[in-house]
């Protein structure tokens, strides 16, 4: 569990520089350069992800609750929504116009979906920790940026492209789960 917690902390600190300490990040970029700063932050994020994955794989199984079998269906529905919301940031269509923080909202949906379907302690720490991070990050971005003007929705072609990317990304996630030995569908 320690590796999971350390990974979440690295993830939060790396992302938190730009959100909660923009002046400190700017000073760092001024002193060592923008590209080395970005590479350093990326290395810390990747290190955090590696620690979370290794910690999750090595964690002792401690069951906290038994999710009902129907939660698998709710998880999968929330995952489709999560991918659609997360990827909306890259497309100037209608979904992007409705959601202020598509990536953070997508992470919150993803974490919630996984908390619903996993009742072990390692899952609760991992997904609960990333859910808490996304909530704190969203609050920080809102404080930092204030309320921006809502973007106008783009043409429908962007919505169609977004739908296609959502299907491909969701399929890749399902394949990755199967490859890792966790089939996300009942039956």
C-alpha cells in the first residue's frame, strides 16, 4: 500500500505545481528552462504511475466490502462516459461546450466507476486517492482561473470525430484490461 500512496503523492505534487503553485513552477522554469521543467514534471508523473501500478500489483488482498455483481454493468457504463468526457477536451464539439474540466471530470468518473466495482483496500486507496486528487485539482483550477466564458460548440463533425475516438479508446482500455488478466465484462 505504501507504493500506491507514494505514487499518488508524486502524481499530485507534479500536477499540483501548475495548479496550486504556479509562481513556484514559473521560477523553476526560469531557472532551468521550460523544456527541462516539463521533462522533470513528466518524469515525476511517470514515476508516480509506475509506483501506483507496482503497488497495486503487489498489494496484499484485504477485502473491505463485496460489490454486488450488477456493479460491473454500472462500472462499464460509467467507463464509457468517463472516456467520452475525458476525450472531449480535444474536440471543439458540443460535449466540450458543456463540460468545463473534461479531463478532471473524466478522471473523477473513472475513479468512481472503479470504486463501485472493487471492494478491496488497495483499490479503495488507489481509486479513492485519485478521485480525491481530481476533486482538489478541480477546486484549485477554479480558484486559479475564475469562471471563464463558456466556449461555443463547434460543428457536428467534431462530435462525430469525438464519438469515434471514444469508441477506439474504450476498446483499447478493454483490450488492455484483458491483456492484464482483468476481463471487465460479465459472462
